[in-house]
C-alpha cells in the first residue's frame, strides 16, 4: 500500500472483503487498522450504543466506533491534512 496518513481503516472479522483491506497499522504516518471482532461489512457506519434496544451487534462495534471518533477528533486538530504526527495518547 502506498503511504496514506491520518486514516482509520476499520474491518469486520465477518466481512468477506476484509482480507482485501489494509490490516497494517503504521504509527509513523498515523494509519490505524482495526478489526471489529464479530463485525460485518460497514457495521461501524451505523449509529450504535449498548443501550439500543434493538441492537444485535457485538460490543467490539462500540470500541471500533470510539477509535474512529477519537481519531477524527484528532485529525480535526491538525493544521494541515498532510501532517503526520501521531497523537500523544495511545488510541
């Protein structure tokens, strides 16, 4: 994969496309790959919380969504979209 910076690459362990995705984290360019155990294709794209009455998604979905939210919040603090400095705290 060519170098991409400041990106979160979520995959679901039940997603038939996940073997074709990038599963390599590179902190030097702030590329975060995360696999949602028990998650299907695009499961992290929908609103989710444990308190949702009709939710059948695994708890790992909430963790993945939290990682995405934390990283997007970090990306918005950058002065340039091409900055490659990873955040100080471990996401």
